[in-house]
C-alpha cells in the first residue's frame, strides 16, 4: 500500500506536470518494486504515466523530432516520468515490456477510464508472447550473471531474476501478458515447498532491509535459476499472434485526441 500522504504528493506532482507541460494525463501508476510486491523500506516510488497533448501538437511535419517524454529528477524518493500517447501506443504495438507492465499495475494514481481499459481489451490481439519470453529471459540471465554469482550478492537482485523467470512460466502457460504482482506469479510454483520457503524468507528479509543489502548466495534459489535458464536456452517459442492490425490503436489514438 502507498501511504496516503505519499499518494497525495504523487497526485499533486502529476497534476502540476499537466499544467507545466499543457498535457492531459490519461493513466498513471506505480511501476517498480512497490507494485511488484517486494519493496524495501527505502525503495523509490516509481511513478509512470501516459499523457496526450492538444491535437495541434501532432499535426506538424516535425512531430517525429519532438520530445515525447516528460521526466523529473528523483525528489524525496519519488521518481516520476511519462510517455506521450503516440509513443506509448507505438511501443505497445511492438509489445514493449514497460508499457505492458504499466497496464498490469495494481497501484493506479490516475485513470481517465478510456485509455487503459481499451488497451487491455486489445492486448490479446497485439501482444507477442515470443517477444515477452525473449525479454524476460534476457533480464533474468543478465541479472543472474551480473549479480548473483559472487561471494556476496544484493538480495534484491534475486527478485530481478525470479520475477522474469516466473513471468515466462506464465506466458508459456496462459499465452497472455504476465501479472506484475510477485505473489500471483508464485502460484505457478506452489508445489515446490523448498523453493517457496526460501522465497518467503527472502521476502520477509527484504521488507526490513535496505535496497543495497548484501548476503551470501542462497543455493536452492541459485539451483532453480540455473535450471530454468538452462531449460530456456533450449526453448523455441512459436509466434502465436494472428490477424494483427494496428488500426484499433489508430482508432484509439484519434478518439483520445478528440476528447
């Protein structure tokens, strides 16, 4: 849960961004470890949003050269930035993992009632399971090899490996974008008591630890990770999408500009 005073401050900053940049924010969420369900006490608040500008802004010959992000420095552990609607929809068309995960966030700060709802209804016809598997496999491999094979490891990095590996299991089983809440992904390994006990202990430890806390490697977790990475090296994911059409996204873009 987000403390009410922090939530109020986040919404205030989002509203100020609307005024400062003359935009309408359609959707704003928490996107990091607090949304995933394994935050430390000093974790940042990773606020991400999608915004739209007045339609005249898009009706220019140099629209491709214009800046399509809004970013702010981190202040008081609140990290806020957002993407223009056109950018967000183009990246969604490419199954960009960031925008797909924003749409799954359980912590929503603002929602216009149209953008996110409509896009979620379209995801089954847009999202590429193949690209999702490749993304999460790369994330897991990079974090494991970069952080978890030394004498002391950052405990938070276990979750940066376990979450993508479990997300792949979700993609393989359901052929749909994985939820971002870690507790939902863990349902896929309910039968593994040893693994779950280690994960539960690590979660409890992370709740009271600082972001950069180090500890010796946890063998059962490393064994599971190595086994999954080895399995995934042999997995050939077939593209499951048929009848993809960008027209639905074009229609949504036009609809939101009119509004």
